[in-house]
C-alpha cells in the first residue's frame, strides 16, 4: 500500500527545493514590498519652510523629518518656503527640479533642503557692499583678503578677515567696525538703518486660539510672527511650526489644541527687506 502522507511530504519538499533554486538562479524575485527603506530630510539655512512628500507622511523631530517606504517607491519631496523666506537648494536627491526633490527608494536616503531668510539676504548684500567699499578705501592697511565674507549665527554679523589678522565687520547694530589685531574699533559709519524690535508685545486667549498685539514700529511695513509648540522658539532656534506675515499690529491664531503650549516672537521689516531682530518671546498654554 502507498503511504499518501509520505508522497505529499516529498512533493512539498521537492517543490520547495525547486522554488529555492529558481530564486538563486534569478528566475523568481522576492515579493515586492518585503523590503523597506527610510528617507531622512534635514532642513538647513537661516530661513524656514515646509516639505511635503508625494506619498506617505514625514514625522518631524525639530528640523529632521523621517519616513519609510517600500523598496522601489518613487517619492517627490516638494519644498515650500515660509513667509519671509526663500527656497535655496536641495542636496542628496536622485534628481532635482526647482523646489522638488526626486528619490527612488533603492536604499536609505538622506537629503537636505536649505531655506534663506529674505532679511538675511538683504543684510548680506548690504554688509558685503559696505565691507568692499571700506576695503577699497583702506586696502593698503588691510592687505590681502582671507576667503570671503563670513556670517555669524542667524546673521548677527558679517565679517571679512585678512591674511595679516586684521578684519572688517558689519555688526547687527547697523554700524561698521575694524579689528587691528588686538581689539575692535568703530569706523563711525553705518551699513544699514536698524529697524527697532517690536515692543509692548501682548498675548491673550480667544475661544479657539490666541490674539497677539504689539506697538507699531516706525518705518516698518510688514511684521512676521514666528510661532511653535516648544521652547526652541524662546531660545531663538529656527524650529518654528509656522511663520505668519501681516501688515497690521494685531494677529489672531485659531485652531489651537487644548493643553498645548504656544510660543511667539515677532520681527518688523521695511519695504526693502531690512528687518529688526526677533522680539522677546511670549508663551501660553491653551485651555487653562
């Protein structure tokens, strides 16, 4: 009598061997989607902005966002600059077109998007021009340039150094200074008109959010409200949830989440892009 159980066993085992052999020979491929890869997106620069993937969702921790995709998935990351900022560039993409970054998930990907602040661009242009003019006037004293114009954190200064250790600096107070190898001294000239920081900043609650108001700044034509849900806003980091533009001295935010903390700072700008420093921060928890 034939043992049907053994026959079935040997048939299954034989099929398994054939299947494995076909995989090795490349006749069959593993099931698509069995492998996943991650993409890491880093926001860089002195501006702000958002990144939207064509599929899936980026999970953000500060200025770093991550997502996972099945192997072979084609993803387009679209960058959108925030108010008062401009898109600068992508890096690490398989292909880039304008503000879009294309990647194919054949491995883990790391890309970076850079945003520039319009006020920073204005300051850099103005400061570089004034540094160049002073260098031309006193070139025999300063000698040979050492590299290009350097910038401080968040554009607090712009400096040109020279091979002899001397330097010229455009400081955030709007004035020009020079370094003689031992100490800094004022040139007695300005490189820009300083826009005052908004004052009398006040904050109150509404039924579904907050209302902010502040004093009018002479010469200002627009105000930018920077807000977020963690204290990086209070420390001056660029980890903002949003930047809002208004030409009035009142702003109302709706849709606040009960129990969440909200932080706000404001800066004022004139029509040329010349801006003040950020104001001190205000904070309040919604719903209490």
